C-alpha cells in the first residue's frame, strides 16, 4: 500500500477509530494516544495488509493499542480520577448502560451499531468467529434491555 492510499484510508477511518478508542478507554487523551500509536504501527505494517481487509486489520491495531494503555493503567495508581464526558449517545441512561457492559460485550456493540461495521468486519476486527460475535451482540442487547427496563421501572 502506498503512502497516499494509506493516508486517505486512515483519514477516512480516523473518526471511527477515535470513537472506538474513547469507548474503550473513556479518556480523550488516552484515546488520542492509542489512535496515534495505531497509525504508526499500521503504517509500519502497511505492506502486509490484505486488500479488502484494511478496515478490520487497522481496527484490530487500535483495539490492541487500547488494551496496552489499559494494562499500563493497571500498574499506575492515579492521584485523582477524571471522568470525561462519554463518547456516545446523548441519552444518559443508555450511555450509562453501555458503559456498564463488560468490554467483551461493549466492543461488538460499538463496532456494529455505532461505527456501522458489518458483522463480518466486526468479527475480523475483534479476532473472533461470526457466531461468537452474534452471540455477544445478543447478550449485549439483552443486558441493555434488562438494565434500561429496570431504570424505567424506578422512575
């Protein structure tokens, strides 16, 4: 892949990568770091990217960089934690419910419904099978429905 093609593709995918990173890390600065590191690693591996699988391959790099940052966080004791405004959506209850999902359920949900990935692309990006992705999406939707139903009953 030549430099121009890579830059064009990355610019096109950048907003989605940033939203994904912010959805995983819940911190704007860490999300920017993850996306920048992912861009560097993707460029270094640009010749090995298969045509047609660029989006999934690059998404996988972003996810891995987010996990690296999460691992680093576990070794650091923060002086003060800042909770930044979440990434999506505008409805507070839904946002809180999505944030409350475990990462293995939250990531498929973000990729499929918030970033518009096909199920095949999302499965490839997460490194899981298509049936596994569908199962995680089903469990995520059920957990969200249960959480949101309980919220409504308390009002």
